[in-house]
C-alpha cells in the first residue's frame, strides 16, 4: 500500500535536554522576535544574590551597541546559579561571563523585571576579534529544528558563524519584517 | 576473527572499578589512575533509602484545560518511574507540596520549583548543592528541577512535558546524558515515551550508583580501552553494547581511554564506539556532558570527534564480533582503535512515524509489523544534504530496509528521509537500531525504530457505570485497548477492574480527584505507545462530580525533632483512599513513614522528624489521586522536650520475635525496641504472663499486653489474640512516665519460624540434617487465630490454627500433621511435618511455611536418607 503523503505536521519535539536544561530550539527569527532586548556588550562584573529560593548570578555589561530594547549604557543580566554565603547552587549549561568578555546577547526581560538570556545559551554569540577589521560572531549549532504545527515556514537550524556586520544586518531584517 | 576473539579474555572480577557510565564524575588527579568519584545521594543520610521530591506551592500559570493538581499527578507518575527499579537501592518518592521559598530543610532531598524562564528554556534540573567528598563519593545534598512559571502553552498531559520531567529527575538523581535513546538521552534521539519512560541504560545507570545486593553478580560487564591508532587514549567516547532486539547499555571512556560497561543483563551484545555529538552549551563537553573534574575542580576536556567503529567488524555491524555476556563475568581487553575526524558527518538523528487518527508525527518511530511494509522518517544533522548518498541498515533481525537501504526525500519536506521497511511473518516486535553509512563512516542510532503489533490505543468513548454498592466505574471503548493497558486520569492511576475481550471495553475505577475537574484520560500500552500519540490535542476526559474544595486539620499540630510521631489528619470534602493517598509535611526533615487511611475523611500517619530539623512550621499536604488538600503552617517542628525518663518508641520498633521484621499478628510473640522502656532492673516472667513487669506496662489499643521480659531497651511480649487487624496504638508506661503513642500494623497472620527439631528433640539445621521418614517439629509464631480461642499470656492448650498451614521443604510443599499452639507455652506455635522418605536428600536446603498466602522466613537445613 502506498504511504499516504500528507503535510508534515510534527509535534513540537525540538527539545534538547542539556545536562541541566531542557531547551526549546529557537530559530534566528525566534531569537530576534521573542527577545525584548538585543545588545552587544562587554562584561564588567558579576555578583550573586538569592531571589526567592533560587540563587542568581548578575553580570553587568557595558552596552556597546543596541538593536532592540530600552536605552541605557549598562545592562544587568541574571542567570541561575552562584554562591551566597554558605548556600551554593550550580546549574550546568548556564552561560557564564568573564570580565572583559565581549558578546552579542539576545535578552528577555520578564514580568519581574529580571533580564535573562533568551533560550539560555542560544542567545549568546561570542565576539571574536582577529587581525582583520571585522569581528566575527560565533554560536555553536543547536541541532535540528522541526516544523511546528501552525507555523508557515520551516524552523531551521543553522551553524551561526558570521561577521558582526552580517549578524547586525540579519537582526535588522527580522526587526523590519516584524514592524510590517 | 579468531585473533580478535583471543583478545577478549574472560576474567571474573569481584568488585567494580573504573566504571564510567554517564554520571557526574570527579577524578582524584588529572594524570590517573582514573577511578571515578561519583556524585550521588548518601543512602545513609536518607530515611529508608528514600529521596523525597517536593513541589513548590507557588502555582505556575497553567494551560486553559490544565490544573496544578493535574501537574502534581504527572510529577508523582514521573517520580514513580524512577522508583520502580528492582536492582536499585535508592527509592524515589513524592513528598508533597512545600513553601520552597521560605523553607529550611537540612536533610537531602529534591525540589521542583517554578521560575520565570526566558523563551526557549523549558526547564532545568540536576544536583545544585553538594557536600564534601566522603567515603569515595560526592554526596548530593539538594537537587532541583526548575520549570517555567508560565505553563500556559505546555500542558502537563502532553508527551513532551512528561518525558522531559522524567529526564530532569534523572539528572537530579545523578545521571547525565547517554547516547542510547533512553530517557537520559537528549530529546532528539530519545526513544522513551510516557508508556515506557525508562530503558535499560537508565535503570543500569541508576543501579550502578545505588546497587541493590546481587546487582553486579547477576549481571556482566565489558571493559577495554579506546585509543587512536598510535595508542593515545580517547576521552569521552561512548561505547555502547547493543542487544539486537533488546537492552542497550553504554559507558563513556575515561581520560586514558579506558571504559567499563557494567550491569549488562546476560545476553549477546555487539559493541560499537561512537563520539557523542558536539556540545552546544557553554562549559559543557560533547553531548552536552558536564565534564569530569580533577582534584582542583578543573575540567578534563574531551577528545575530538572520532570515527564510529563496531568491535571486530569495522563499519559493518553484521561482521561485528558478538559477545555473550554472562552473570558475574567480565570481558576484558575489548579495545578499539579509532581514527580521529575533524567533524562528525552525521549525528542527532531523530526518527518519526505517523500514529494514525490524523495525529501529528511522533518520535521515535513506531512501525506496525502486521503489515508487510512500514515507513519511518529520519532527520539529522548531516543527513538531509546527503540523503542520496546515505545507506541505512538495521541491527536486529526480521526486518529488511527496502530500496537498497537508500532513504528517499520525503515529499512534503525533502529534508526528511523516508525509510521503508519490509517484514516477514516471523518478524518479532521490539526495539531495532539503525546504522547510517555515509562516505565510509557510520552513525548508529539505537532504539530508532520500535516495532509493534498494533497501533496506539485510541479512546473513542468514556461512560460512567455505577454498580450497586460500589463506587463509579469508567467504561472506556476504543481501539487497541487490552487487559495489559494501563489507564491514568491526569497522571493518577485508574485501577483496571476488567477487560471485555468481546467488546474491547476497559472498566476502571477513577482515582479521587478535584470536584468538577475534567481529567484527561490516557491509556498506555506496554509496547510504549499511548493514547497521547493519537489524541494529543483533544483527549477524552472524565468529569469529577462537583464538590466543595477539600480542607484538612492536623492533630497534633507539632512534633519534637529527633522523634517519630503519630499524626491524625481529618478532612472535610476529602476523599482519602488507600493506595492513592500521599501525606507530606513540606520538608525533607519530616518524613512520612506510613499512612493508614481509615475513611474518606480520616487518616493516621507516622512521621520521622530529623534530629537536625529546623524548628519551623511547615505545609502539610494530602494528595489523594489528584485531589489536593494543603494546610500552610499545619505542622510545627519543636525542640525535643518532655521528661528524659519517658519511654521513647520508634516507628517499626515492634517486630516479630522470629523474623525481627515489623510484621506481627494477634497472638504472636513480638519484641519492642526502644529506650527508657523500664526504669527497674531487667526482669523475666513465668506463666501465666503478667501485664505489668518490673513496673512496665504495654498497651495496644488500650488493651494490656502480656509480657515475657522487660529491660530498658527491649520488651518481649505476646500480643493479644483479640486485636483486630489494622493500625493499633502502642503505648508503654515504665512505671513513671508514659511514652508518646506509636502506631503499629497488626496483620491477620505474620508467620515466623524459630527453629526446627527432630522427633527426638534434637535441633535440625544445616549441620544436623533431618532424616527423611522422620517427623520434624517446627516452632513458629504469628500463625493467626486458633480454635478453640485462647487468652494470650496463659499456658496454651491444644488448639489448632483456624487457617491451613503448608510447609515447604526442599521446594516440595507438604501438609503438616499438626499446626497449632505449642501446649504449655505462650505465643509459640508448633507445626509437625512428616518428611516423606521419597524426598531427595540434600546437603543444603530450606524450610519455610505459608499461611493465608503469607510466607515465613526460611530456615537453612539439610536432609539425609532414611
């Protein structure tokens, strides 16, 4: 019997359990659209504090470039994990930033006002500066993406290595599209 | 082939070491030897080897058709999956709801909390706090699962929610990712489902951390080394043992390339070595593994990607050398030499199939073998661009990949490869593994295909029946329901009462649930499929009758730290039900040891309070099915107080005098252990037994108990014959002070064997065989009611047991010539057993007895010829 062909309706099974996190893979377009802020910044300092029952590490960034979100010369990003007094929590796979590290961040500010990285590490692009004039941005591939029901376009996975200029252009394209 | 076989030398090893499964691992040094130090819970720090998980009472936003109570039902079910591993000594349990934001808890445990998570993050989990290394491991103190505070688009009844929950709990217990398609595999290659949430790799992984006695001696192992052709050890390569249609178990290599796969069920396996996929999380290794660390905490990095190779067969699984694993035996020297690669050509392959009923595709692929052919889809990194150059074959017989093994681009989305399989009438069901070959390299995807003999269960109709005198029954009609189906309402078990083979209808008893709730009906079949496959968006529901919200009161509302206490919980609008009810006290410092459900609105519980428990008020919760009643601040832990002269009783301190187990029956001899039980010198009694001895009295349900002997730490007694079965309140008065009450379970029978004697009165045991043809005399206790009735404490007359007793000698069941009280004694039963001369002599055998389906302990003995 010939297999009846039908449109590929797949349950949203693009879950990538990391050692400590189960992620829903986001396309580049998702990253831009669902983030409330997109910045290029340089890490200044980090400290930990307990909010409720979770310890968060707050990293302060100097904002070098902004594509989306509220204005400001600095931004504070919260990620779960850290040490406060004698209490310590660690969550593997959570991005950590060293002072001086330059990154492009896709950020999400929730109802609490706390700003976190969208999609955990999916929203972090390392800025790599070589001898040439253009910096590169690198984000490791997050694996395959599946079609989700109801979406008009395929949600693709990509290895993201490009110049900073190319990333900036792609962000602007999606932002423009969302405005229409 | 012969040379390869000679390399795999058989060695029997008594102890395990250098096993490197997918656990959280530390090493004492960077340079070796690489004996792994695991992170795991300290069983000695847990009550009854149980780690309790508590769910935050800060409720998340739920989907329109979903409720917090239904989510708790799913959590209980997910925890139960990890609790049902017979080869593992760790028990995993749901502890109730808790005010996690403010709680102070000292004992190890786990918590499930709801936090504000950004888009793209479903949840996270794992050990979060650890104690300094002790006794060769790093104790996990707290584990934590964080779920999103916004679950409006993630219903708890979905397949993905449940399997993710099971996965995160696995991390919390000490497991990392595997590459075998098990629950601990990354989602893109996971073959676990709601209906079959764990695979062999999961149960072995947890059993290796917390092995039950005999686990390692009842399983086998394979060990060796994975190196480059020049002999350099390769770190974090996955070595996988595959039974063609059965279990798949794996291990990772240590920094020197050594590996050891333990816990293998005896069977034939083929082996392959394969690199995990590239990591995608910062600070993690390939496969998003947490890298092992050295004694300074610095990570030991993984080697780069390498080729995949089958042991003895290169790239060809069918030429691979199978290893026949036997219990207690290790294959040593099973080595691989692998060429390094700059990248992996293919990895992270997900397989899909369409389950029917116009439902979306499911993963992994379930293919029905009752047809001559079946189809699945595959998608993976590196696969899509190379579909035309890839060939696919199967590990596991009875199935042929058609079209010369070439997947074809799937019409509606050509990135997916369509693989067509052909079956024969002898094709068996079960797991099959796919091998993708591309350009001289291979990629193995274990458990990629699940062959089944029927489609997923589909519930078409649900009706209520109300049999006279019984609770309502839910009658389910549909397709592919069976007597082996399990039914859940919102994650709570609905007991199957009957299955009608003719109509295909299942009758189940709905578990208790919240009034008015439309609970999602899910049916699971043992082949791994569930009704969630075919009814993901619009499952049938059962509507609970409308009812007011439940409420509870707790008495007493406080208990002393360091003691076991009895608590009574009364409910209003509650529906407490045996086997469905869990009582929690909102902290792992207060552990519920046992619950007796006396009615729908009353229960008793014994709790153990840690001596280091924080002196705070906690949330008490009673969950019966999915009905939740909680009382914030309902129980307060207080400092230990009261007179130091009062007797102190502990849970299960009353034991059968013969078995020393906490199973006692009316009329039986029992021993109570405690402290302060007597303030006088130890004393023993003669018949008739007094109810006060050395100033001490014992009561059960306010009934005085005859005493044989009394000391400060032990009381021997005979329980009254008139005690009813069920919970009984035990109290001790030592002449000055009374103890706090303690609950004990009285069973109708609790057989225990003391000794066996020959007819001449000599002891019969392993060194003194019983003579065949002789009648042996067994002294026992706990055989239940006798006729005529007798009074406990008085010298026993001849009185036979009301229930028949059977004796098993050397595996042969015998009928005793007499079973009843031992005349002139108190609490002792005598069972006379003629040994047929036709029995076979034995130098080592056992004797035990059975009454009302309950078996006693076994006595070691021997049998000699007449």
